[in-house]
């Protein structure tokens, strides 16, 4: 199996690269569009998005999404 790839958008996930510093090695993630744009999302939806190995992962909080990212590379 290949290396896990995590892709996230600051706007869709609420996660910035500094949130991952010391948590997930930079070689596992990249920042960019995940094609789940929430520009027009309801501000109260509370959902965050990222792609882990190409699959869209939707979580209810930034903390939960970071945990899923860490679990994916563990």
C-alpha cells in the first residue's frame, strides 16, 4: 500500500498548516482545493472537510478532523 495522502483546504476545513505542525509530518499532507467548496455554506453547519487518500472525509469539528488525519497516518 502507498503512502497516505491528506489534502485539505483552509476554507473548507478551518485547518491551517500551523495546526498540523508537530502533529502530522508535512510529507503526508498538502493544502489545496478538495472540491467540496463551502463558500456558500451555512455558517452554523459546523462541518469540516478534507480528502484522505482521495476519499472525502466530513467531520463536525476541526479537532475531530485532525484526529482522523492523525489516525490515517499512524
